[in-house]
């Protein structure tokens, strides 16, 4: 089913028939796929105290951001438990938090509660822009062909670009497996942008293929892999942490874990051999529960003869160190490195990238 964004413009443009999720995943890994960013929310933070105040609310060093720069953050409780995540971008007169739309009510409430005597204002600006995601090794070259040069953008850099008498804001998003770019514009110009991307042969992708890509990348999703009981270091997302920025909400717990050197459990990837388990299935070793599976999928990788059963989840570090068999109800889970991509697919993707450069 096309997204709300695609539905809103499909009467005006030529929307191609949806390909299979397997074909879509192949485009994401070897060429370029496109999808609407319907479930993304934005919070705009303004006021003279915004930089100092927000730096005291999040786990990364937002006070160091220059206009157009961004970094990934957790928002914590006083007990150091993760309450949400967001990528924060600096503008000349504001800070922008990009997060999941489902997180907006909680984050707006959490942030508002800590505005005491500060000159800070919060606004949900999610409805002012429409977003597209382009992902794949050929994403930058496709965007260059339609007049949006993004190849020089560093990761988590945000830049307005002139395009067809309007402005499109491009973001080089975090992508540990393939390049990812976001395009944001007003709804009036979204029709032309979608048409241009599709005319340049991007493959329209549905949530299933995007979820498979996320699992291959090993990126935990808040609300699925990250819950409000997780501690930051347990998620293996050290890109969200800064250890010399000064005080912030929940810092004491983060620093205590940092000084001890590790946590007892960690986020990891697993290749499954056996029945495909349900999300939330427990891992056991030596008759003891040592972890859980938070995301599970049978992924039809391009170039692979069979689907690959993959899972993300948490496991106790000592079980990983011992190398003991990790069991779940119906099979065995073998830890794998993240991001995950078998050799045959890596070869195909590298060949695609090489031909693109020629």
C-alpha cells in the first residue's frame, strides 16, 4: 500500500507498480531505492538559552554543532534509562530534533518539563515539510543527475539546495551499510520531486524492504530494540555518547558504566538456524537465560540461494566471550558482525559501485 505521501500525489504523477520486497531490497543494496519519510517527526527549539539548555538534556555534545551540523543523541531519565532518541541539527537561530513521529508526545513532554527559567521554546514542526529517503550505492549519482549535488555532504550534514525554483534541504543520513540521503521540501513541490526521482529509475520501496535493510545494518529502532529500560552503553550506539561535554540528565549512570569499562549485556546480531522465532524470544546458554531477540526476519538477499534468518537483540557479554551455543526455542543463534552482508552480496554490490564510478 503506498504511503500517505505517495497517495497524496499519485493522482498527479506516474507512480509505478510496486515491485516485490525482494526486488526493493536488491535496489537498496545494489542501486537506489526511495521511500517517503512519513513516520519522521521534527521538534524546533528556539530561544537564547537553547544551546546550553539542550546540551544539558541529551547525551551528545550539541553545543559544538555549527550551522548545518548534526549528531545522534539519547534522551535519558534521571536513572540513565533511554526515554527516546533524536538526531539534532543546528541552524543559525534554532536547533532541530529529528525523531520518530511516535516519540513526539513523550519527548515534547520530557523536554517541556525541564524548561524552568530558561529562554527556550519548543514547537512540533513536523507538518511543515515532506520528506523522501534515498538509499543505495547509486543514490548520490542519481541525485546529481536531477540537479541535487550531495556527494560532498559529510554524514549528518544538512544543507539547503536550490532546485527547480524552490529549495530542497538535503541530509546525508547515518548509513552503516549503504549511503542514505533525506530530501525535505514543502508539500507543494513534493510532487515534482517524487516524479523526478522515479523518472531517474529509483525503485519505490515499502516498509518491509526498509526493515530488512535496517536489520542488515544492525541499527536498533527505538520502541522495538531500544525500550525505556535500556541503558545507553547496552545498545552499542557509542555514536550517541560524548564523555567530556559536561553535565546532562542521566550522566551519572553513563559515567559510572564508562568508568567500569563495560555493561553486562550488549546489543548484537545473530544468524538463526532453525525455526523462525517470534520477536521477544529468549536466548539460553547452559540452561540459563542470557538474552532476548528484539527484531527477527527471514531476509531474501539478492544473490543468495535461500533467505537468511537474521535477528537483533541483547545478550550477556560473558556468553559471547565463552563462545557457548546460544539456543532459542526452535533453533540456534550464532552471533555475527554488524552490519551483516554475506560475501556473495558484497561482491555484487562492490561490482555495482565500481561500474557506477566508470
